[in-house]
C-alpha cells in the first residue's frame, strides 16, 4: 500500500517512505501476529488515545483484515473497563461514523 498521495507526502516524504517501508512493509507483515490481531491492537490504542483520524482508517483496515463488527463492539466493551467509559463512548461515535459511511455505499 503506497501512501504517496497522503497529505504528508508534500511535507515529509521520508515519513511517508518510513510508513510504507517499515510500518506497513515490515511491522504489519511480521508473522508473529496476524493482521487481524494487529488491527484489534491498533484500534484499541487509537481508541484509547482519541486518535480519531487514524482510527477511521484502521476500522476500515480491521474490517478488511477479518475483524467483525461484533468483535469491534466487544473491543469497545472491554476497553470501557480498561481504558475508561469516556473512551468507549467516544469510540462508539467514531465507529458509527465509519459504519454509516460504509453502509451508505
């Protein structure tokens, strides 16, 4: 997956290169965790840290990697107890935005 059209490409092409080569070209390809599991971990971290923009793309990536909507819902329940109720409430809002966009297609 190339991010050459990413807004950062005109500002920090090296960061885009690192993202493509190291993050998605190496880390996401390591066999010790499945892409599905990496998606669950990534979504949990992004939810906890209120990283809305990144979360939206990783919800889509997670669904593409085999995470189900039911599992995302369960992730949010689990996160409510370990990350806080406001984190879960915000995650629900963000997930709903993505689901609404996907369901509108």
